[in-house]
């Protein structure tokens, strides 16, 4: 018997998988509350066949779930995360089989694929049992008194807008008044920022328009100055030509007068 006991593979327990820090089931981590903690039925009386072994929460009938004939149930995402951790652990221990061995077998029953329970999905009976459990609202601490089926939990939470009841203690009332005052100041400042941003945008547009007009005026001035310089050069040339012609006429006239006197 001792030899047989040594030949058996050890029972594999899933490593702990912490709830995601960023989101779970599409809900932000700071808004998520475990379904099992909000269940009207005490945890001791909740059937194990509807509780995921990895996250220890009640499975959601609206989302992918994996189960075995052994009654072990997994959230599909939890099983994937557990398999990834198991694959990493298999490199350090030969007693733990790779995650690939558990693709179609229940990893909690036995490490031997030959005797482990096959995994399936879409167990309507498990979903009906889970959906018959009544949950309280995730905003129950804020005063929401809703209770309903798991299948309606997400829809209610998206539409839930609980009214926060005032605290009778004077300190809380003063704090609430201070918070409301600060909130109004913040809203006023945000309004001012919006107006200033719009004004800055208009001034920038006017500046760009003025700069464009200034550039066009400078271009036209430069063109006129160039044209004026060209005309001045032409004027100088024409003036020189006139002076040359006058000199030539004077010389010709003087020459003709001298010739006539000699004759």
C-alpha cells in the first residue's frame, strides 16, 4: 500500500487567483462586490455546484461558465487565469501537470486525465439554481433596497441611482455643506475655464487673421517698393538720356553757327 500511495499523483489544488484590480465582468474594481457576499441566502446554504472554485463567487448565468460531472464549477475567465498560473508552476515542480492536461478535464478532482471529470459548458440546471438565488444591490450601502435574480443584477446596477440619506450627526452635516460649497466653487471655476478657453480661441483666430493681413500688406508694400525702385531707375535713365540729347543739340547748334560765320 505504501508503494501504491507513492505511485499516486498528488491532489492538485488550484493556486489562489485574486480578483482583477482593473475590472471584473466589465465592472470597475471599486464598484464590484462579490455576488456571494450580496446573496440573501446565507453562504453556508448556497449549493457548491454554483460556486466557482477559483474565485469562490457565485457563477453568473449571463457569462461563460465551465463545469464538470463532478459538480466542480469554474468561471471561464477564472479557469483561464488558473491554467496560466498552473503552466508557470509546472516548470518548477514535476508533481504538477501542465495546464494543457486540464483543457478538457476537471483540474481539482485529480491530476490524472484518465479519471478526471470531463469539462463542459452551458449547464442549464446549474444556471437555473444560480439564477434562483436572490441578490441585494451593489449600492445597498447607499440605501438601495433592491433584491433580484443574478441575471438582472447588471441591468439594475446600470440603472440604479440611490439617494444618499443625510447623516443626523452635526459634523457630517457641516462636512456635507462644505463639500457642497466646494462643489459649487469647482463648477463655477469650470465655467470660467470654459469661457476663458473660448475667448482665447477667438483671440488666437483674430491674431492669425491679423497676421495674415499684415503679411499680405507687407507683401504688397514690398511689391510697390520694388516697382517704385524700377521706375526711379527708368527716370534716372530717361533724365540722363535727355541731358545727353540736350548736350548733343547744343553742340550741333554751336557747330552750325560757327560754320555760317566763316562762310
